[in-house]
């Protein structure tokens, strides 16, 4: 409903107008990595790589979501975004434009949860990070009762493997052939093997389907792919193992075709979905039917496997990685299997965490020998044993999450008609009864909420959204960050700067509440909770340039009182603005307002430290995935059709490029990276994540929870704490977790060891020596990149000149 004029005037009175109404120039993206991220995920051709144009379209789209937004507020919002003071999120920067009112909310949500596999798949296809609780009481589908699944792809489809070359590509994409087998090595035996799999796995003639089979033609859209899984999952829930379901993939566009809604990036084609469905049939449905040996897959295991196989196809689909969170209650009998499922089961597509509570921690402190106490100690020992090796699973204090703490999660109504998952673009009809049953179960669940993949947002287990945004207080500075000594801006600069920071928070809150009015699958839950999450990024840059405080200074609350006082004031401003603006819009008081998200995309645009995190390294290669591979995956040779055009472009410029084995069809590009924080002259006061002790980092988290998240209407801080295992043994690691983890809502712990000992094919950030960094930079023929890697200047700024 529109705001009355007097309401609009009252609303705007809360804005200081610190950004002015005259258009401000767009902030330049950080050279190298920042520009690469902008080109890949933000800029459109019409933006001309100008962030001011991004701000124009994002502000126009968001303010069009309600009937009345004044020109004054629109100008303020546009300037806040253009300067980088209000970064919103990557989703908004990518998709925001004047057409936003006609689009679905899923495209603009970073954080979601799902309680079914089809819902999770659909949300991943829309780019959301999705959490799911795999508690026994929340898994109602026995995939062993699924129908016989037949998969049809017309031999006339361009991607159908009809000749030797097509069979070779099919064998590569289905991972049937040894790594590196090129067309020249694809002999008759290998061809026969691939053809046998094709003949057995794909129904080429629909007339061969049995009488009475359910036929479904999969539409060439996100909605079409998800609907196919919904039908299959619903039939499994209804225990229709005596039926046959034929899924027809023939009208899915060919691989490499442009996706209009994804900046023209290449589609993965029908073979990707075919692979996922074949894997579900082979690795889930068939084993779930086999009870021989007494090791039949349990429903929670089945769900975890189905979600993994579907997520793989999003992961390699060329649009984005599939971000997932998988959680399970510590009380479940099968939780120890869940704890080991990632390290031993190869389920690499999700972050895994165990949901715990005060009872769990109190049992660990005592010496009781009851069954629950023994179980709690076994869970703690196994979680920490696995986490010491690869960082997972983590612990989430479920009873400290906002909706659990207040009890509002159990107040969610149960609907029988599928309205919990319905929008203009998608309606869950086949699975309405499944959704109703799961809602009933959730209404009495011990843990009714879980989190998104990065852990910073609390969401109902049956499904929910949170639109999130970053503000960057350092970038709200009205003059250059090098125009004054750290912590010594003039009074005039400080006054305008602080006013801009406060307005960026207010504008960000209003921005998010307007986004909550979009058409959404979870419209019922969005209306019930009106959940948002706004949080700072680049905190360490702001602390240094505005207050003259380093990381270790911030841990001294008395010394850093101005910083913490202002952060607490900003938290109050965010909640007051959220409550007032929601009332003006006639919507619910937001259940949550504050958060600190990882802020990866937005922070990289301008070289900021990400969210609450310390700088990971002083200099490093940032590896970024792109869809594409060479002939037979070789490290040299021609790029295959459907490869992201940025891959050969970056290779030609001299960036390091590697083809991946563990991520089929993907390659990575290495960007030499030095963050802004190292360019600000901290010298020896700069502390990187590996240099900060666990105790210091947990203290930092507690301070952020107290002063920013707050006692009410708060989400969580997303934070990954690194521990050197060559300095901390398992016993010491367990002591740290037992002492510190109960005192924060959540925190991920990542063991740090030499990269080649971690067991991963690559790490997103690879630390390199100064000499290697300089050599890589010298080999890059990219003027923009050379400007950021003026290595001698950077080293001398910190007081050391090794070159």
C-alpha cells in the first residue's frame, strides 16, 4: 500500500541527507581482482564497467517495489551505492534494474532454507545459498519407495551422443572415462563401455515405456527442472514404487546456449540434469531398496545424497557454485554417521554442522554416565576429530538462534494446501501433502530453525528467506582514505563521514524491507517474519582510518570505546529504522535485522577485508571457478565448446589457469591479490587471520555479537577461524572448542596446514611468497592488474623492501 504524504515526510526526516541529491561519481573497482569480479558477476554491457550506472539501475529497481519513494530518497540511495558505502549484495548488484517489480524474489535472496530436495534444488538454481536440517524427525521421504525412473532424451537433440565424438564427450561428462583420455585414446572398448551406459540409462524411444507410466516433459527453465524433482519426490513420499515415471529432457536447450537471466552465460544442457537424475537412481533409489546386509540407507542419508547429486549439477552449471548448509541434531542416533559423511562419503557440496544446545555443553562439563551424556561425549569427540582434519562439521548453538530463543519459530502455522511454497512462477502442487506433513513435524521439532550456508542467518527449517546487505563504513568517507593520518580526520570530515555511515545503514534497511515485498515462494513466511540482515564489511579498514585502531586495539574495549560505541549506535539505528519503516509499510516488525555476512563478492569489488574477517594473507592468489575445460582436460590445447569466454581471455592476458579434476567441466583462474588493508600503512600493526590467536578471534566475535548483533532482533556473525595444526594438537583444539564455542552463536573453525596437505585439489586462496607473487604479476599482460600489484611499493609501505 502507498505511504501517505505525511508518512513519507516523517520517514525521510530520519535520513540526514548526508549523500546529497546531486549524482556522485561511481567508485572505481579495485584493480585486478575487483574488476574481475565486477565483470563476472555485476557489470552488464549497458553499465560500461561504471559502478555509477550499476547504482542507477539498482536504486531504480528497488525503489519501484513500493508505490511511493521520494526523489530525495532515491537520490540518497543511488549515491550511497555508487560510493560503495552501501554495497547491498552481489545478487542485487547483478540483477537490480527497473524490471525488478516483475521478477521473483528468489533471484534477489542470498539466504534460504528448504525441507525438501526439489525446493532446495530450485533455490540453488536461482542462486540462493540453501540450508537444510537433516534431523530424523524432519525427513519424511523414503526414496526406496520412489517409482521406477526412466529418463528420455530424444536422439534428435543436439546434445545426444550420436557419433563417436559425442560418445567421447558423454563419457567425459558422465565421468565414465579415465581422466585425461582424449579422443585419440578413445578406443573400441571404451566406446562400447560408454554406449552400454547410454543404452541402459537413457530411454530413446518413448513407445518403449510401460503402459500406465507417468510421462512428464521437463520445461527448459529453472522451474521445469525443479518440477521434475518435485514429481519424483512426491511419488516417493506417497510410496509409489509400483509406478513408473518417465522424465523427458528433450526440450532442454543445448549446452552452451546463452542464459538470458544470467548475463548470457552458457547453459549446461540436458546432459547435466541427466547425470544428476541417473546418479540419484543409481546411488540413492536402488540402494535404498536393498535391505541386504542390514545397512539400508536411512531417510536422512537418502535426502543428503539426493541433495548432493542435484547440487553437483548446479555447481558445474556455469552460473554459480551451489552453496549449501547441512545440519543435524546432536541427539539423533545417526549423527555420528552424519559427522563422517563428508570426509568419508565424498559429500563435498555442503557445509556440515551439528546443532547443539545448553544441554549438550552441560553434559560435556559433567561426569555423568547416562546414555545421553555418553552420547554427547561421543559426538563431541567425533566432531572435533573430523574438524581437526578438515574443519567440518562445526557446532551451531541452535538454542541461541533468535527464533528459537524467542519461541517464534514454533508459532509458524501449518498449511495443507502447499501455500508454503508457491509464487507466480512456481507452485508446489504434486508435493502439497509432503509439505504439510513436514510442517506438522517442524511445529514440534526440537530444533525448528537452522541457518543458511555461511551461518549468519537464522531461518525456519520448513523454508524461509532473508534478504541481506553490506554497508562499508570506510567507503563512506567523503575524502580519500589517504588524505589524512589514520584516526585523525578533520572534524568536518568526521562529521559528514559519520552521518553518511548512519544514512547508509538506514537506507540499507529500507532497501531490504522493500525487497521483502516481491513475489516469493516463501511469501507466507516472509510476511510472517519480515526478516532482513544488514551488516558491516571492511571493519578493519574503518577501524584504522576512522579511529586509528588495529585489530588488537579493538580487543581492548576501553581503548577502542569510540569504535564500539559507534557500532552499537549503528545497531540501534538499524533496528529503529527497520521497526519504523515496517510499520509505515504496514508489514510485520522484522524478526531479525542485524547480521555480519561473509561479504565475499561485495568486498572483493573494492579490496576490503570481508565481513568480520581478518585479512587471510598478505599476498595470495585468489582462485575463481569458471565453466570450461580443454580437450580431454589437458593443460594445453583448445577450449571446448560452451567454455566461458572469460577463460581464454584471462589466459591470454597471462593469468594462471588450471583445469580441475574434482569439479567436472570447470577450470580456475588465479588473480594476484593484495587487499586494501595492506595499502593503508598499518605496518607491523597489521594482523592476518593465521597470526591472531583463537582466544583473540573468539573475543572479537563476542564483542561483535554484543555491540552489533545485539540482544534482540539479531542474526549471527559469519566467521571462519583458522588454527595451525602444527602449533595446536588435537587435545588443545578440543580444549579451545569446549571453552570458547558455547559462548558464541556459531563459528566455523578451519585447520590451517600447508596447502598440499589439505587434500583439496585447490583452495580459494593460495598464499604465495613475495618472489613468486612478483613473478606471476610480471607475467600478466594487463595494465589494470599491474597497477594493483606494484609489489615494491606495497612492501615498502609496510617497512620492508625485499625487492
